[in-house]
């Protein structure tokens, strides 16, 4: 297996020397985010929209890249070669979407709720059936909506929640959420076409 750091990018330079930046960039010379690096390695035209990577993983990585600290963002580089060619058929893409939804409802949302002192709602979401198909996704959606409704009893509470949310993102990402984001990327990449 090739060490990802030694992979040579089209036009020169090693993947291990690449520094990932926040946001998208009009030109490669301005820098690259993780998806622009995927496009570069795949030999596609510069963009953060790629034809070769799974759209579910790509969407998650766009957000992850931009919410990461500069240091954390560099931890996304080993995923770049795996993302090239990760686009799969509908069945795999949908399965990856269910994994992402499961993490959103049963992992990420409960952590946020606990941070805001809403442990009872966090426990409720964590206890849901894993999201693996349409029926479990609909059930989880309905439960999450009910939790949101109960947790946001007043408009004032909801406004405070949103204001604190923005400040919490960076701090939470540095600690608990970051390794879970990487775990989710691994889980989605592990789902492949049957051979």
C-alpha cells in the first residue's frame, strides 16, 4: 500500500506537503480545500465539486473542512486518495446517507443537547433504532422533530440556543466532535459495492 504522504499530485508536489485551507478557491494557486485536493489528485478541472467522489461523503467533508481548525484540517489529507473513485451506485450512496443520518441524529445531536443541559432528550435520541433504511430514517426524523419541538419551547430559548451554538461549534469540534467526524468518514468509506 502506498503511503499517502508520498503520492505525487498532477503537476508535481507530494500530497504530504499539501496544506489544506478553509473554503473553496477560484484558482489552485490560491490554495485548496480537501475536495479541491481530491479533484486535483483525480486530474479533474479545479473545483470543489467532484465527479469521482461519493456525493454524501463530499457534502460532509465540505462542512467538516470548513469547521475544522487549521491543524485538524490537515488530518483530512489521508482521506484524499480514498475519496478518488469513492463514487458508487445508488445502493451504496443511499447506505452511506443512512450512516450519515444515523450519526447526525444518534451521535452529534445528543452531544449538542447534553452541552445545553438537555440530557433527557440526548438519551432519547441515542436510544433510537439505528438508521439503516427508509423506515428507521422516518422514525428518527419524527423523533428528532419532537425533541426539537420540546427543547425549543419558547422563541427566546431557541434564540439563545442558536447564539450559543455558533460559539460552541469551534470548542466542541476541538474536543469531542472531531474524532467522531473522522469516525463517520471511515464508516462511510467502509461501505463499498459488492464484488
